[in-house]
C-alpha cells in the first residue's frame, strides 16, 4: 500500500469533473471545463478528487490556500485600521 503511485493529472481532472458535475454542475449547468483554473471552486474539486483517489492534496495546494488566507487577514487588518 505504501508503494501506491500518485494519480496522474488526467485521472485527478476526470474525478474532479465527475464530482463537479454531480454537485455544482448539475445545479448550475456549468461544465467543469468552464471552471476557471486556480479559482476556489477549481481547487476545492481538485482537492476532493485527490482525497477520493486516496492521495493527499499537494503541499502546493496547501501553500496556495494558506497564502490566500494570509492575504485576506492582511486586508482585514488594513481595512479595520483605516475605519
């Protein structure tokens, strides 16, 4: 089990597409190919696909999320000081 290979990008994208279609896409009619890469929705589906495939989301994804959170916290502090 420890020797498992990491899923390919195509495998992850295929599962992410299925998750998107079964959840958001069926309600909105938006196709997975139309979801902007790098958007919150895209990252969430990729992370869900990785988990479904038994692979942990990459450190890069975690870094992107924590970086976004830090930017949001900085903006909150700036606006609260300016008020």
